[in-house]
C-alpha cells in the first residue's frame, strides 16, 4: 500500500509541475511535439526518479501519446494538451500520466 501511495504522489507532483509547462511554440504538430519530448526523455526520466528512491526505471508509452482539449473554468478554456503516459519499475500497474500544455 505504501508503494502505491508513493507512486500516486509522484503522479500528482508531475501533473502539478509539468502540467503547467508550455510546449515551445515552434513545435506546431503533435509529431514535432513528441519528437521534442523524446529528445528530453532522459531528463524527464531523471525528474520522475527524483521523487522516489524506489523508482529504478521509467518507461514512456510514446504510442499512447495523444492530444486533447481541456477546460479550466474560464470561457476561453485551458487549451490543448499533449498527454504522455508511462510506468515505473517495469510494472504497468504503477503508471503515471503527464499533460503538457501545447498551445
């Protein structure tokens, strides 16, 4: 139970920390945005691992990456996000989800 809670904490922190980051505007298409993220995969991996010393491996599921429109309670909305998911320690039961603002 403690391990599941730790992974949940990592997921929540990632959502708050990375969820507010805006993708560089020079990457217009989803493919360009995914390539940008892949180039920084090692940095994102180290960032995820920094939240919990029991995290040995981080695997991103690039095939499941997609975009979506989100709201934030305002008339203009929250914009478009690119969603990246993955899991830690080679266990799909311990997954995470990151939504990055792409507009």
